[in-house]
C-alpha cells in the first residue's frame, strides 16, 4: 500500500512539472554616432521576466548593431580613419579589439552552466558580488571607441533559458487526491 501511494504522489509531481525554453532579451537603443571614449552598458534581465528560481540559463549572446557607418574613407596608414572598437567583458573573452569594422551586427555567444556561487564582478571596496548573472539576472558590458566614425544602433543582451515551474493544480485534481488519501487512510486504519 505504501508503494502505491508513493508511486501515485510521484506521478502527480511529474504531471505537474512543466519546462519551457525561451529567450529573454534586454535591448539598449543607442542610435547615434559614438564619441571617442569608453562606455558601459548595464543589462537587467529581471525587468523582462528572468527569475533565478525557475530559469536555468543555457547560453548567452551579446550583439552590437553597427548597421550604419560614417565613411570617412579608410587609410590604413592613419588609424584615426579606421572604425576601431574594443569590447571588454566579464562574461565573454575579456578583451576583443576590432579594426576597420564593416556595417552589420557583431555578436558574441557562449554556452552557460548555471553556478549561483560564481560572481562575474566583485566590488573592490566591500568584496560583495556586484554582477552575478545566475542570481541577479544582471550583466555589464563595455565598449571603447577609438575613432569618431562609428554609429551604434542597438546593444542586445540575450539569454536562452529553460523555465521550470509547478502550476497550481486544478480543483478536481485536488478533490481526487484528497479522496484517494482519505480512502487510503481509512484502509490503513481498518487493518490496525
């Protein structure tokens, strides 16, 4: 009798579990020519529904839209005319430099294994974790521009997640489970 109850409860748990794959994005619209300088882009996926209790990150993608260029002519002897940028990242390859970029979208992607103890960036003064993608759903990416002829459209930070949740059981299911529990309890009580 105990085995049948355990199997029945296990079946209910498996029937109520659901998992859905989805992509959560945070997009920052820039839409302008960038001045020579470095800048940080802060992404918060919790504003778009990310929940560390139900979401498991499978992969991460960062995209920069350089679909327009301000063409001043490229002179490979004068680096000031080349579209030169540098990405700095706590999540991706650290530092990546591009010279003479062409119009289009530059993306970086990587697979992700959830690790709630892993901190991408600690506060230098307090030692507390500032950026933890798994727990906080936040990321910070940096872009440096070395020439004044780079136009940036959107910066998109996206995560592919598997979302698991246990939905509320329907009232009829609760009634049947209660009825089965009372019936089982009554059967056990008669035997003793």
